[in-house]
C-alpha cells in the first residue's frame, strides 16, 4: 500500500486484538513502529514475531500521561518525528446501570476517554511543529448507537467521537488529520474485560460467528487504508459492521 512505507506510527493498545493485527499489517507495509500497552510479555512476543521490521515497544498505561509521553519520546528519539498516533487502547466492562459498578465506570472513563486525550496531548505539539500528522482512534458502532446494558461504554465511545471531530476541526489548518475507526463486533480478547456474566458470554460467543463478528485483520486493513491516503485527504471516519449485524 502506498504512503505507509517509512511513516513513523505509534500504536497504543498493541498487545492483542485490533492493535496487534494493525501492528502486523503496518510492519508488513514498511512503517516504523513504536507500540505500547501494559502487558510486557505480549508486546515482546509480538515484536519478536515480526522479523526484519523497524519496531520497538514500551510498557505504558494510557491513563498515565507521563507513561504515554515516554512512548512518544521514544519514537522521537528513534526516528525524530511522529507521523501517526493510533489511540486504540480500550476496555468494555459493560453492565446495566442498576448494577452500579463505580470502579468499572471510572476505569472506562479513564482508559477509553482520558487515554485518548493523553495521547493527543503528547503528540499535538510535535505534529503542529511538523505541520503534518494523523491521529486515529478506535471508536465503535457503540459511539453511534446506545445498547441497553452498555450505557457507560457507549458514553465513552460517543465522547471519543466528539473529541476526534473537535480535533479535526481545530487542527485541519495545521494539516493534522483526525480519523475515527468505528467497528461493530470484532473477535478479540475484549470480552475478558466484561464481568457481567450474560454480557460476557454474549460477546464471547457471537464474535466468533461468521457474519456476526469481524476479524481484527478487517479493522487493521481499514486503519492501513486511512493512513495510506494522500495527506490532502482526511478519512475522518470509517464504520465497519459485520454483514449480519443490525
Ligand atoms: P483487546 O482486549 O484484544 O485489546 C485491547 C488493547 O488495549 C490491549 O492491547 C490492551 O493491552 C490495551 N489496553 C487496555 N487498557 C489499557 C491501558 N490502561 N493502557 C494501555 N493499554 C491498555 O480488544 P480489542 O482489540 O477489541 O480492543 C481495541 C479497541 O477496539 C478498544 O478501544 C475497543 O473499545 C475497540 N472496539 C472493539 C470492538 C470489539 O468488538 N472487539 C468493537 C468496537 C470497538 P494491555 O491489557 O496489555 O494493556
């Protein structure tokens, strides 16, 4: 794919699922990568599974702005620029509001929303100086539609969409592109973050059914497409549903 080779790309939330698949895809296309997440062993194994690629990893929790800054600093040390930040880290501990899981609500707001903001804050000064860059966020169909039993998760994804659209409007004159990737159900480890048994089983089982669940590589292809377009083209949102999803 043209226009990816040589680009410096940071992937947050790269240790499994969509982030892992996107890392593999972009490495194949010749990007220079810095990847991050909390699980050291998974990042190490991923890097080792991609020979002959320019790729480094750092352990970082996206809720910690110093750790996010350190990931961006690593990219600057190694390559002297940042072309793309992919804010992909997220969790989905869904449950009906009446269950009042305060800790999970706080965690979702911190990771899904503050994590994205911490990434934006760390790269914006660099991209403004470069007068170019692209910030991508994994949002969701749940950023468009509210599902019962998922109100808080949907709220975080609605918020991310608003933030990314605001970013697009504010930074377009600096040639900074904002891209929202909104998948439907994808077969990943995300269900392991759900503690409500009924919700967990539903996501775990349905994601594996062809036509009801997408593969992580389907989303990686969309991210690669958004990056591959010419700098004058802002792919501001891609929605990808499994064919049989309502
Ligand atoms: P996974 O659970 O496989 O991946 C989530 C990634 O986020 C992991 O790499 C995880 O790494 C990372 N992560 C979670 N919390 C943190 C944190 N505090 N700091 C740093 N990294 C963190 O699920 P998916 O691949 O499905 O999820 C990726 C994104 O896609 C999420 O934003 C999710 O909301 C979104 N999405 C998923 C859909 C689906 O059906 N699967 C549908 C629509 C959107 P680690 O645990 O090592 O930190």
